[in-house]
C-alpha cells in the first residue's frame, strides 16, 4: 500500500504526467463531446449525404484554421521561453489585435470562395459552405488565446475553455436539430460554441489584454518560426483531412458518408493522444532555454502516446461495430472492418506529430520537410490510386509509416550531432 501511495504522489508531482493527466482528461472529454455532436448530427440530419456535407465542411475548417494552429506553436514557444511578464503582456496584446484582423480577412476570403467549394465537394446543401467564414474567424481568435494559456502552462484554464465550447455546441445542437433546422442548425451550433469559448478565454487573459505594455515581439523571429510551423501544420492537417475530401470527390455520397464516419472515429486515436504533445512542447521548450535535461520528457511522452494508441486500436480491431452502432447506427456498419486500419493510420500519425513537435520545441525547424514530402506522397497516391476506400486508407498508412521511420532517423542524427541530454 505504501509503495502504491508513494508511486501515486510521484506521478502527481511529475510535471509532464500531472499536466498530461489534466490535458488528457480535459481534451478527451472535449473529444467525447465531439462524438456526441457527430452522434446527434449523424442520427438526426436525415441521411448520409447531409452528414457527408457537414463532415466535409468541418474538415475544411480544420484546414483553414491550421494557419493559427501553426502560429500557435510559435506563441507557445515564445511565451514559455519568456521570463519577463511585461513582455508577455505586450506580446499578448499584439497577438489579440493581429488575430482579430487576420480572422476578418480570412472570413471575407472564405465567404468569396464558398460557391466554388460547394461545387467541388458536391454539397447537397450548397449554402452550408457560407458558415465557414464566421466559424473560421472566431476560431482563429480563441485558438490564439488558448495558445497563450498553453505557453503559460495554465492547462486548467485551457481545458475549461475547450469544455465550455463543447457544452455550448451540444446544447445548441440539441435544441436546433429538435426544432428541425437540419445541417444549418448543426453549423449554427458549431459557431455558437466557438463564440462562447472566445468570450470565456478572453476573460482569462483580461489582465494581459488590459495591460499598458506596448512591447512588440521580434517579428522577424516570430514569422520565420511561424512559417516553419505553418508548413508542418498544413502537412499534418492534410494527412488526416485530404483523404476524406478526395473520397468525397471521387466516390458516391453514400460511400463518402460511411468513410466520414470511419474518419471521425479513427481520429479519436490521434486527438486522444494530442494532449501529450501539447504538454510536452512548452515543457521541453522551457527546459531547452534553461539548459536543463529534456530527452527523458520525449521518451516518456512517446511511451504514453504508443500506449494509448495501442489500447484504442486493439479495441477497434475486436469491437468495431460497437462505436459505429452507438454513434451512427447500423446503416454505417458496412465500414466496420476498416475501422482498425484507420486507427493504425492515426496512431502512427500521433507518433509522427510528437517527434516533430519535439524537434520544433528545441528550434530544429528543418524537420518540417519530412512532413511535406509525406503529405504530398499521400495525396498523389490517393489521387491516382483509389479503387476502393480500403486502398485509400492503406496508402495513407504507408505514407505515415515512412514518415515515422524518417523522423526516428532524424532524431538519432540530431542526438549524435547535437548531443541532446
């Protein structure tokens, strides 16, 4: 008993494990809410074609907002590496103004190209594409604010922010679908959740936003690092969204709807392990700045990612019908045999992201080119070879496996040349 008690307190006190526990519980509660959202929409939108429209639009939101996700890594690194609170306050105020401006610009651009997107994706409800603009604009602002919280290592407020978004989304979705608003109700709920989260997160950062500090960050350094993380982020997002968009383009609406259900469930593996990378990144960045040992943080993070991924993939292999039936219904069961393939693909992608973010946290930006090549390879293979959806998944798996192998080789070379401790 004393041994277990001692072990428990060691886990609680360990910086990576305690923060990872908060993030894993919080973000997976958020991911579970996403499943509830897809359960509600998958069951009550009326047919697979409409659900395919919704899944495609949400995927596009992910692709467009990768601009912020990439910049977010830069924000995390710079905030985590800064000891002067006055500089942090000036940085946060500058970020807020910039995020609002960029959000408006992207909103207008997205609005203008919505008709083209509707045609390319063969949307059953073309006007649904017009929701992209406001969702993306607000998401850029709230994501920027969350990156600041992550850089401050304030993971509790970060988790609270995403759970508020999730709660608002579920409540509004339930009400609007009950009232019969179909896909427009679902997208309105998505927008409402992001809006509520934006207001809450701004309150968390009020002392920084109200500061009189007018300091501006080193923009040259900021944009150079952001460009590298943007390229990596675009490549990462492409690897778990382009397959869905290409299936939507090449296959029937019914097949695309089934594939969308597999894609959403498969991403549980990826997003279920993402919190570990999110915690590792600022901790390693801070330790690297202070010349402290950090390689053990990577290895522990890697063990956690592989362990969680293996559990989920095993579950998908032996019980694929259970999550599909619970979330979508029996009409989606035709894809049950493919679910574990998707899980394996996402598990490898989780490892690839962890290894890449480790390198980025210590300033090794050249690693991004490996992701670019892998994303391009995946897209080209699927574009020219797509006899069935199993082949599509397997081609994605092959591209990701080659990426992981390359990243491990890169890590070994980095360790040998730089003598990482």
